[in-house]
């Protein structure tokens, strides 16, 4: 499925997640996405803009479009699952 391949690209979901609460300038977005290189972040933002998920607003930075925000309905349950999984994994490793 093409959309899963697109969403599965490294940093795509992370960028969408970081923009969920509002606009961020490039530098702030890069800081939130710890290890992403400027080149890769720029590529992902371009892909997301081309897909209509993100827009660049002068003076505000990158922000989700209506379509990008609607993806939050999918990301929130995934985030909840990941948090529960991480807690159980930490408990299993505890001595």
C-alpha cells in the first residue's frame, strides 16, 4: 500500500507528531527531531508539503494542514500504544 510506504519513511511520522500542537520554525523542528540531518528534514518537509499535509507560513514556520491534522486521529492511538509498550518493556527489564 503506497500510503504506508510513504508514512513509513524515516522521520515522516515524527515530523507530523511534532507539528501536532502548532507551527514550528525549521530550527525548532530540527531540535525536537534530535538526530535528523537538515537535508533529510528538508526532504521530509518538502514531501509533506507536496502531499498537502504540511504548509509553510511566513513568520510562523511549518504547520499541519487540515489533512495533516486529521492524521492525528491515527497517531494518537499509536502514541498511546507505544507508551504502554515502553512501560511494559521497562518493567520486564527491571531487576
